[in-house]
C-alpha cells in the first residue's frame, strides 16, 4: 500500500529574501573594513616599536669605526676634493673651530704616517711624541738624586738635589703643495686618495729625514749632527754635546777601522747599548762591508731572516741617505740608542687646504704639518769623525 508524505513549507517572498541578503552583505563589509583598519593601526604600532628599538640599539652599541671612517673619507673626496663642496669643509684650526677650510679625514692622515715610517728611517728609531701646540717642553734630570751611607743612629744630612735641564725641540712648518688638473680630479678611475697620500708622504719624508740628521734648528728640527761635539766622555763634557771617536785617518776609515768601531760601541753606556743601532748612508755601508777581522771574517753580517736588519758587530744597521759620505772632518757614522737620544715632537693632525683659484686649471692641495726635533740625551748617541 503506497503512502504519500507531504511536507508543508512556509511561503517565501522573493523580494523579502533579496533584502535580507543585501543586509547581511553590508554587515560583512562593515566588519571587514573595521578589521582592515585594525590591521593598519597594528602595523603602525609595530613600526613605531621597531624604530624605538633601533634607536636604543644604536645608542647602546658603538658604531663601526671602519664604516664611519670610510663614509667620511668618501664624502671628503667626492664632495670636497673633487667638487669643492662647502658642505664638506671642516675646520681644524687652533683658534676658532668654526672657521677655515682645512680638512683631512683620519684615514688619509693615517696613511701618511705609515709611509713616513717606511721612508724616513730616523723617525722609525727615534722617540716620537704627539703635541697639541708648538710650545712643547720636556724636563731632563742630570745625574739623578744623590744618596749616602749612615749608621743606624747617625744623623741624616741633606743630599744633593738633582739638576734639571729643559728640552725645547725647535720646530717649523713642513709643507707640500702637489697639484692636479680638474680633468684628472673628475676622472672616476683616478685613485685620488692614494695619489694625495703618496705625494705628500714623499715630500714630507724627504724634508724631515734631512732635518732630523742635519737640520740647523731655524724654522725646522735641529738634527743630531748639528749638536755640539767633544772628545770628552760622559759626565765631563757639556750637557747637550755629543761625544765622537776619531777614525785615525784624515781622509777615511784607516787601517784600524774595526778597532775604532769597537771603541765607538763601547763609548756608549751599557744601558743604552740595549736597543742601539748604527746609522750611515749606503756609500759608507759599502766601505764598512769590506772590512774584515784579522782571521778574514767580515765585520758586517746580513740578516739571517727576511725582514731582519743587517748587523755590524752584532748591532742593526740603519741606512739613512742624509748622513754624510766619508770625507775629512765629516761624521759619516753614528751609533746610539735613538729612542733615548733623539726626540721628535709633532702635531698629530695634517692640514690640507684645497686651492682651485691660484693656478687655474690646476687644483693645489696645500698640506702642512708642524714638526720639531732635538737631541734628548746626549749620552745615548756617539759619532765617528774622519780625522787623524
């Protein structure tokens, strides 16, 4: 028997159903707009938090000096040296920091200092101090403090007070003024930094190397060969004068040169011999290399390891081409501890002035450095004099 099942459903008006769908869609779109606005606000809050964290991090950690220096050098070269931009001009004058057109980045100055050590041998073995002005002074005690022996209950008489001497190294402005055409500066393939450092370093090394040896002390350092000389030993001659040993021959080293060299070495106090070296030019060294002992052995010995200096009687030999040649009354050989015996005082900053106007179309880079020098301890340096 078949049974028919009937389900009654309420009648739905099509127009009413359409209005209901539109209302729901409006509600969903309103919720979506509110959600998107919340997301935008959340992103803004996250960006603000990240910015604050980055600011705190930069303040807490030191900046990378290499990156900062490279940025400074690039800005100095591209902005100031190539185009003369006034925004890159930095003042390092001693009176008013806000005035002047002098500027040199730290990295370029460091390159110059390194090349000076390689070219000028006296700078490498002498004592170098950095000063802030030209009025550098150094006190030296002469003889030390006196003392005495007494019994347990005896009176203690006053001892002598040590004498003081003042060292004021004469100084002068060392300058170089290399030039380049504007076309050369505009060439992107031209390594301006290396060129500038090399040109200035070469000129500075040539001038100061000669001044440290034989400078007269007038607007320049006073070289150790310009100091007064005497045959008297330590304690007997005047302070500031250097002792010399005669060669025994009026025109050369003579037949007893090896004996004179030994006397020269032992004229120096034992404390100064630790770290002492011979200083002479290549022509004198050529004569020294020919000297032999009685059994035929050479006095001069080459360095056994690459990078080590040649030695004479066990002490390093420094070649300084500004030393005089072997001739009558000359001082071709010096022996001493120059770290104790000679003082170089210099200002730490090199100043560079860019001058594109004086000699068009060339741009001059006028560089200056104040350098001074003088014998510090006259007992630490001995000389050989060519005399009978």
